[in-house]
C-alpha cells in the first residue's frame, strides 16, 4: 500500500477491507507515517454513520482515538457489545435513559456533543434487538416516544 488512498465511498468497503486498511494505517502511524491514519480518522465517521457504538470494533474505536479495553485489543474484529455482560448492556441503556433528559436540557444552552449522544441512544435499541441482546427490561420500551416526549418537554420550557 505504497500510495494509501481511501475509496471515494468508504461505505462500500466490507468490514474486513476496512479492518485491513485500519491495520495498515495504525502500523504506519506507529512507524511515524501519520498520513494513512489521518485519512482513516477523517473518513471513519462516514464508515460508522448509522451504526450503534456498541457495534464498533477495536479498529473503529482506535482509529477514532477512543480508549477501549485490553480485552477488545485481543479480539479486534469483535464488536464492543460482545465484551459486555447482559448486566453491562442493561447499565448502558439505563445510563442513556437517566442522562438524556439532562443532556437535552444542556443542548438548549448550546452545549456540543448532545446530538451525538441522542443518535447513539436512537441506534442502541434497534441494534441490540437485531442481535438478540436487548435486555428484558427494555423489550417493550418505546425509545422513540421517550425521546419525543423529552424533546417536547424541553421545547415547552423555552
């Protein structure tokens, strides 16, 4: 990969192809050539768009600069959710439900990063349901109605 160039539509890559490019970029970064990593990092959001962070692998987290567990590094092709117990998955969802009202309040005050948290919240439920990991506690939880209600409450407070 002498001339490292990402394809125009990174979404066309298979996960295996993305991981191969990520491995190369991370190795080059370690060797002092940061350009492949910079390209990967600047385009990774396109690759991840529409996916729950619980589905991200070690490669995706590492390219983005996230800190992940050493366990994930041992099996870098597995998604984050595979390293979480059922209780930990439930706790992740509990945290979304607990902190979302407060974050939406801060969004009114112009704080950045809230939309990302809201998007992660919206993506977590269908992803977990699709892989059979949605906790029993949330089987009948209407996350869309919950979010809509919170957004209306925030608007009414303005």
